C-alpha cells in the first residue's frame, strides 16, 4: 500500500518573508517562507536562500501539505520585493 501522508504537490506562487527556523552555533541552517496567508512553508531547497533571511520575496514552486499541517515549498523561481 502506498504511503499517502503527502498530498500531490501543486505549483503555487506565494509572497512572504524568508525566516530562520533552525540554527547551528548561531548560524542559520534552515529557513522557511512566512507567507502572507499566515502560514509557514519550510523551504526544501533552503540552502539557496540562507543569505536572504528577512528578505521579502514572491516565490513560485511546488507546494506540499501533509496531514500534520506541515507545509513545504521547493522554490523554482523568485523575485525580491523591495517595497513590501
């Protein structure tokens, strides 16, 4: 029987701020997108966004939600929003 924990991912565009969610000795090692829909999306390819902490972006990518309300996004493309 297939594992059905995760729903099929959909491509969505979200706007929000890159926020740190995990540190190692004061260094940010994992980030999330705190989106304008009041949800937090862990960024699967977050290593590419570590230098953008506290930056507002519009991101398009594959969004996955599981039954425990964990949301993730794998960002394919993004734009920095200067005046948010």
